[in-house]
């Protein structure tokens, strides 16, 4: 069985947790009613299952191939991309002025989850295009927008982000690519970039590279970086494609996963200089890059959820199908392995964490919509603060957890999981990049404790903790062992989170090194507790349905899943908080020679 | 830099934790003094670094190849195996009666760690040979021993274990391979086996398959399984190789890792029946298989440690070398990434867990030596009980942790970690099988809570807990913040372990399903706390050296590493115990349709 989008859970999160109804009240989203969104989700689910999923394993086995500075994507990718563009999927959240459909991020988050679950290697191409579109829409000149944006919204042309250089991975201060101004106002770009996703491929007519580079007079470090638009083919005045630009892919990487997605080494200006135009202002490239990166970081978090869901579905199908061993409590015949308690534990660990991650990410997406469109300024501000706090969590926690879930998927398969034919291993290999690109988990965590917690004295995280405590109060008003158990564990988790956040806010300025040791444990803590909070909200919403007479087994399952999450995942929160508060001494004691 | 065996830590564990001196007092091990063992370790370290490690990456890239029922190992493997045999490494712990050196398991455990760290794919060949040797030495007829064992001890012939069939992975009751007795006392074997490591290869003259099969009159289930010896080439009366047996490799698997190790589908008797002889008695095959499996399970645990160590060394070298970003507390120039707190945290997480796993595994190996050789029967019994309790922990916990450590190794490398050329990804891909083969973590955990805890009412684990509490008392007698911190966290960990073990012992019989949900969390709990106990013992031993005036920086580093382990790893113990005691309700609530 191939991937089927979890429509029911997606719709539940839309309506019960992320507040789809409130999103539809935002100016400009009036037509994005729950029914409209649901209909689009159903179409996207079909596309993911029928067009993209069938190419996932073959794409991995075949991989993208490089020869003579050209990249050939695996069989079927070109045609699938044509269908993707024809169906309008690329422009879902794009600006209507340039042909986009202007739909909320809440929707595009769910659609992205589907596309990535079905085929992450394919989906990376539009992901990068979206980042480039966002930067151009915000900072591009009118001419750049007119010349490039509509084609990118449609998907006829794709986009890339060119940040990394061999000597500069996460450290953009070290960027050396040069951009020399020309008499006609354009720039001549020279330099090498690495790790450029879809820097070259055969699925689109043109590729629009956004490139970080330095002008000759630029100050040193990150303050001297500018952003340039460098098309693969120059554009003639009539809009047709002109001559080939001096921007070539000179090799692609042999990677652990995402084999179908070409990771390119790009050489700009080997024959004298690539033609480029400035995006926005000189020396403000880093700022623009962060705009693209925030969207991209959220999108990578979604990839973690997507691969977790795909891994879960494959493991579940196997566990239902594979007959082996007796029931541990006794059975005459052999049983399907889903009957074995440890297989169930693993499946529940996958399912519950996927649902928790999804609930958090979609809630953040809806908050993003409110932050952009809400008529009330304070509400926009509150929503933006929540989004800013949670972006590193959605990115870091969802990808770390996505890796764990994909690995559990291999484990459920036993020996078959290690065989590539099965497909479970691919999800694990593909997932492994998600905690690295667009900023490693460590970088997300530093952003979280520095810019998002310490800088404002923990104001936003405290406000979120207050909301979490309201949920505990609501849980306490419910009957039954499940709600009591969830309330107890969530209460302890929130207390642990509060203690750790307090420690960070108080000590960051005076002892940044010690506090930074706890950055990733804190990111995981905030992720786990936020996920537990969302699962608790989900259980409460499910109880309302049950109390209202709804007999859909989805609702009691949701309550049991929330209970499982509390007892198997959320209960780790105090241990993580302990590490945040006490972990520095041992971590910083050794000299570098003592390792 | 290629792998260098951590000789200093190995020797420290030998002398200070595992009691090498007491091992040398055991009858038959009088010559295995610490100095002798150390000298052998140094030689093995050279062999691992100079012969095996250089073939690890090339072996992964090339892989073993199958054609015409024959397997060709990667370039260099055949010659390396010749050197391995010539240097006598295969017979290290073998029976001196058959040409072995009869050295303690304590030594062979450390040598195994080195070989596996340098090249796990290569080392799987002798690992399987050892399992087969062990079964033959214990249950083989005199003729089988004379004909096969000496050649296997020398390594001229290799061995395999043929358990798994397509319909029977972990469930040996489902074995269908048939063995029909012949007039000459031999058996005709027909059937198919899968996942047979080194079932066919070009490194040795002959391959001795140990095959589980059923005789025509055998009872159903595991009580009707017998063990047979099936050589690739029959042996002439003069000991020379005779005709080719009807046992062929019909394909090999395409796997996520250990590419150089051929994982074979073996067809026995496709041309009428393979010649085989009975090992031991009919219908007692399962018992013999368990003998081989206990040794193999311990050896796979060592693989987890080995890959963790190899991953650590590679990550450490990269972190010292790679210059990127400023010091977070401020620096003029860019610094090596080992200066960044989160990189240090990851390296310490790798280092401390490797050291904890090593200390536990070697201590178990030394207990094995005492269980076999100690003159006092009670001491043998106590040692054996400790070994039996800890084998599933060494196997399950060390491999689960080895996977985590190998994944951290990728993370330390950032984007370069995902590129296969770097080699970090290979350790992670190779490690992924270790939690699966020779019994998944779930199977180890069921063995642990059932046969090792519940069956004896938790007697052995309680005795171990009492030893742990003595260590806490010793810690409390020390000065300084590190010892106080370790004592606190270890004390809480032991309490959590005690509570969880008590729950299991009390409830297993009445509610096996609920208790089994907590099996893997309990295995991890026992592993983490046992590791913390060993690290605490290590810190105490280091303090004795420091107090005695030894200024080697290894000793303060050991104390800091133990402190780190307590604050970052051991502090998770209460959360795990919570899951053991409370985790069943959520895990068992869903019907199979509700997933």
C-alpha cells in the first residue's frame, strides 16, 4: 500500500485545534472556508498518492544523474512536475497578483505534508522555489517581479537558494562569492556554492538562483552580504528565454538519502562572470535570507512530520500483514505482529508523535496567517511572537522526532526493514538531512534560547505556558482515568518547562556558554511539552464530540493516543529540564585535548 | 584520520572496573596477566588500524557482488582475511585442544570491539564462525570436532548460522526446512534460508553451515527443531575437500548498510538434497541455537559500542579541524567547531555513552570468564546470573545507543555528514542492523523481563541494585561537586530502576501484556542505570589515582565524563520507570482498526 494522506486527522486539527474557522474570518481568506480547504486537501491527497508516491522508491534507486554540467532527474519526475504545475499546486499560497491562489498557510502546510510524505525528493524542488518567490515578492524590484515572479508562481521556472560555500556552511560571515557592479546596473557574479538543492535539473525551462555574494566595497562579515538574482537563462525583452548564463552545475553529491534530489556544486562565472541583478538593497542580503529561511525552516519541520507519517503508514501495513509468533498471553495460531505489545508500543510511539507534531505545526501555520492578516495589531503581534518562538521548535523538534519515527518504522519491519526493497530504510535515510539543512538542530536551538527567549526575558514562552496551564485546568474538569493521567503528566511537564525557561532567561546574559549547553535539550523539552499540550487539547475536543453523541471511533482513539503520548513521551520532560539546568558543568569541563 | 583503538580506556576498564587481575587468577587463565592482555590489545589495535580500517569505506562503496551462485567480496577483503588468519586472530578465545589460544572473553571482547570499529562488514565473518565453533565445541560429535573444528578455529574455514526462513523471522517454531535421515547416518537437507551472513563468499576454502531443520517425525513447533552441520564442500577421509554440497547462495540482499557483508538467500537441496550431519541430539536444536545466540548477542552488543566509538573518533577529528563561526562568548576570529557548546555536548554524549557501554560490556565479559572458570560453585552461579541478566542489556541497550551515537556523529559533521564520501553516514547505516539481528531489541527486552526478571522474582536484579547502592555510598564519601552530583542522580536512577523491576516481578504473571509494553523502556532503564553505575565506579577509581598523585589528565576527564553522563543521560531514568509502570493503558487501548 502506498501513502494515503491522513485526511481525517488533518481535518480534525484544522477545525478543532488550529482554528480554521478563525482563519476564514481573516481579510482576504473569506473564501477559504473549511469546506473549501477540505476539498483542496482531498485533491492534493489524490495527487500525492497517484502521481508522486509511485515515483518515490524508483527515484531513490535511480537517483538524479550528472553529466556534462547537466542533471537528469529519475524517470517520471519530469512528467510528474509537468502535472504538478498544470494542476496549479505550485501557486497555492502564491500572490494572486502574480497568478497565485492566495490561500492560507494553514492549507499549504497540510498540502506540503502530503507532497513530502509521498516524495520528499520531488517536493524539495517547489520548496526551494517558494523560498525564492517569497524573497522576490518582498524585496524584488518591480521589474524583477514582472520578469520572474509570475513564471515562478506558476512553476514553469523554479528557484534556488545559494548560501553555502565550501568554507562557509552555517557561517554566512565567511561568504566569498563576489558581485562586481557593471555600467548597465547589473552585477558580474563569480564564486562557488555547494549544497544547492535543484541547482540544476531538467524539470523546468529556467532556474532562478538567488545568490548571496559580496560587492567590492562591502564591509566584512554578515553586514557585507547582498542578495542577487542569477537566472540560468537570461530573459529577452519579449520575455522569451535568451542566452545561457555563466552559472553551471559542476557536480552533484553522493548522499545518504534524498537521492532523486540533485544537490549541486554551482560554479558562477567560470567563463568571466554570471549576469546577476541586485535583490533589495546592497549589504542587506542576510535580512532577506532570513525571510526565506523562516519559511524554509517551517517547511523542513513539515518534512519531518511527513516522513514520520509515511514511515508510520508503511510500518502499520506491515504489522497488520506480517504473521509471526503467538500472542504473548496465549493463542493457538500465529498472529499478526501488531498483536505483540512491543510492536504496538512502537506504532503508538510513531502515531502519537506524528499527531502531536502535526497539531503543533498546523497551529503555528494558522498563527502565521493571523500574524499577517488579522485586523487587530495586538493580535497580529501576539500571533507573530508565537510563530517566532515556535519556528525553531517546529523545525528542530519535528525533524529530530521524524528521524526517530522513521527509525522505529525500520524496527517494526525487523530484518525486512534493513532491506532497501522494503522502502522503510529510505524514509530513515531521507529524514536524516532534515535535522541538518536550513540550520542544524543546534542552530535552531541557539536561535530559540537567544533571540526567542533570553532577548525578551522569556515573555512569549511564559504567555504560552499560561495557555498550557489553562488546558490542564480543563483536563482536571473531565472525568475518567485518561484525563486525570494526562493532566498529571502535562502539569509536571509544564512545571519543568517553566523552570528551564526561567533558568535560561535569568542566566543567558551572564553565562551564555553554560546556558547554550542546554539549548538542544530545551528545544526538545519545549517541543515535547507543546506537543503534549496539543494532544491534550485534541483529547478535550474529542471528548466534546463523544459527549455530543458522536460514535466515530476516531475520537476515543484520539484520547487514548493522547494518554499514550503523556505516559511514553511527555514524561521525559523533567529529565530534559534537569539537563538544561544542571548539564553545563560536565559538558564544559574538558580541555579540547582531553577528548 | 582512521580509527585508532581507545587502548587507554580499554586498559582502564580492564584493570579498574572489570577486574583483569581476578580473571588472571582463574584456573587456565594464569598466563593472561594484565601485561599479556595489554600487549595483545596493542597488536590487535595495529591490525585493526592498518589492515581493516582502510577497507571499510571502499568495502561499503563497492559491496559484495553475487553472480552465478558465487559471491565476490570487495577488493582487499580476501587478502585481509588471509592476514587475519595468519596472525592467529580467529583463534584468540578458541579451545587450545583444537589450536585456539584459550584466552579470556574479557580480552576477546575488546579485540572484537576494535575489529568491528575498524570494519564491521569484515568482522561479521569471524563473528559467525565463532558462534558455529561454540555450538560444535559444546554439542558436536568427536568426529565433527576432529573434522571441522580445528580448521574453523584457525579460520581456514568459516561458519554460518542458518535460522531464518522467509515465513519465520524471529519465530523459530515456523521453521520448515526438512532433514531426512539416510541409511549411512547422515541427513538429506532441503529448504530455503534467508538473511544468512557470509553464507557464501570467497575468503575461505570451505564454509560450514549450521542449519536448523525438522526431521520427518519431529513434533511441531520449537520442540521439533534439530541442528545440522552442512559443509559447502564435503570432506574426504584424508581431510581434503571433496565434492561440492547441494547448498548454494541464490541471491544476496541490497541493504541499508554493511554492504560488504553478503547477506545470502541459501537454497539447500535444490538438486536433491544437501548432505548434513546431526549436531547433538534430534529435537534439541533450539537449545544449541540459544548457546550460539547468547555469544552472538553479546558480540552484537559489542558492535554497537564499536560503531559508537568509530563514529565518535571521526566526529571528534572533524570538530577539531573544521573552523567555522565565532566563539559564542566572543572571539575575534573563527574557531574550530569543538568550541561551540552544542558540538561539545554532542561529543560528550557520544564519548560518555561509549565509555559507559564499554565498561558494562567488559565487566559482563569478565563475569562470563568467572562463570565458566571460577573454582567456587556459588561464585560461578552468581557470575552466570549476572551474565544472563546483562546479555540482553548489552545487546539491546548498546545497539540502540550505538545507533544514537552514530547519528550524533553525522550531526556533528553538519551537511558533510550526509555526504557518503565523509564516512560518518556509513557508521549510521551499518549500525542500523544491530538492533535487529540476533533478536530485535523487543525480543531482548522480552527475554529480560520474562526469563531474567519475572521467572526468579527479580532476585538477580535486586542483588545488582544492592551493589549499585554500595557505589552510591562510596560516592557520598567523596568530596567535590562532581561526586555529589553523580551520587544524587545515580541514587534517583537506582530508585527508579528498583520501582520498575518490582512492578515487573509483581505483575508479570497476572498481566503479561501490560508488563510487556514496558519491556523495552525497562531494558533501556537498566542499561542507562547500569552504565551510570559503571561510570560512577570509573570516577571513583580515577579519584584514587588522582589522590595517589597521578597527574594523567585521563583521570579528571573520566570524572567529568561521569558527571556529564549523570546530568545528560542517567537523569532520564525516572521518566523511563514512569513509562514502565504507567505505560500500558494508552498502548493497549486501541483496537487494531483504530490505528
